[in-house]
C-alpha cells in the first residue's frame, strides 16, 4: 500500500506538536507500506514522514519539486499531483 503523507513546513509547529506529528505518522505506517511524500523545502511533515519511514524500515517514494513555484511542469502543483496519483491514501 502506498501511503501519502503531506503537510506544513517545520516553522508552523511547536516542539510538542512535532513529537505528536511523528507519533501520528508512525501509527499510520502499516507493515509493507511505501511512504509517498514531497521533500518540502520547508522541512516539516514531509521530512518527518521520511524520518519515520527510515526508523521503521519502510520503503519511500519521494517527489521533490524541481522548481519552487506553484505552476509549471516542475513545480509544487505537479509534485502534489504525483503524490496523489501514486498514493492509495493520503494523510
């Protein structure tokens, strides 16, 4: 199962919230799943999803945006669509 995990950058979270988000991500990742995320330049949920996947030994499929713009063939919109299309479920 491909599980998409996306969210806000690290600057929007307190230390306590970061701990909570990581625990939530850990609870979502079932055995034999692949984490699908976007390598956000702002860190945060995308980064923590990869971190938890590594900790649990889960596979990852990461789609970083090549350009840090919304539109275009290499920006955030395209990255987000790739995450959605690749995932069986997105959190």
